[in-house]
C-alpha cells in the first residue's frame, strides 16, 4: 500500500507538467482567442490519456498478485 501511495504522489506531482499535451490542438484552439476552450480541450485529452495507463496498471497488479500466489 505504501508503494501505491508513493506512486500516486509522484503522478500528482508531475500532473502539472503534463498539462502541455497536444500542442497542435491547443495552438489551433487558442488562435481563436478563447483560452478557456483550449484548457477544456487539453483537460479532455489528459483525461483520455489516463485510462490506458490505469488499465495496464490494474492488469500488472493482477498478474503480480497471481504470480505471487502460485509462486510461478
């Protein structure tokens, strides 16, 4: 549990740096002058990006749990 909490803290620490995803999409939206729409688009991209990592993390957790249980 301690490792998971440390991992979550690291993810939250670098989340602010990940706010620059999809620079081309953001530049196109910002050229219209409405920055709130660009921020919403960027947040949506980050939201969609998180799910594959969560799925892989859950899959690896269950594989690790299975291997540890049966000592494979």
